[in-house]
């Protein structure tokens, strides 16, 4: 298989990196404080800081692909969507804090 076949879904990496902490946040909000809520909290704590790192790595991969392979490969992997999601990952801690405030307001 060629590299471009695997890179076609590169945008899924930052998308999943953003959605997993959001899912953990929702589980923490609705789960009882027992086992499931504690597990979601531990996973969320790790993902909170990993999400921006994943966004930076994806942006670096896109930069390397642009420098090495040129623009033809980037057209096939939809760079606009990938860059937007990677930038969302980079600012994710701020977004997560806002979502936590909103969720805590709904649950009161």
C-alpha cells in the first residue's frame, strides 16, 4: 500500500483526539461518582494534555509532507479539514474548560 492511501484519513487523528476527551467529559457529567465516573476522570486527565500534543504533531506531519512530497499529496488528504481539526486540538484545553463550565451549569 502506498503512503497516500494511509494519509487519506489523517484528519481522523485530530478529530478523535478532540472527541475522546469530550466523550469522557460527558461520561463524567452523567455517570455516578463510582467506578465509571472515576475511570472517565482518569482518562480525561491524561487526554486533556495529550490532545494539544497530537494537534502539534499532526501540524508537523503536514509541514513535513508539504516540504518533502509537495502539494499533490496534500490535495489528496484534504489539508483544510486536517489543519482546522489540528488547530482545534491545539486550543482544546481552553475549549474543554468552557465546555466544563457549560456542563456544570446544566447539571445544577
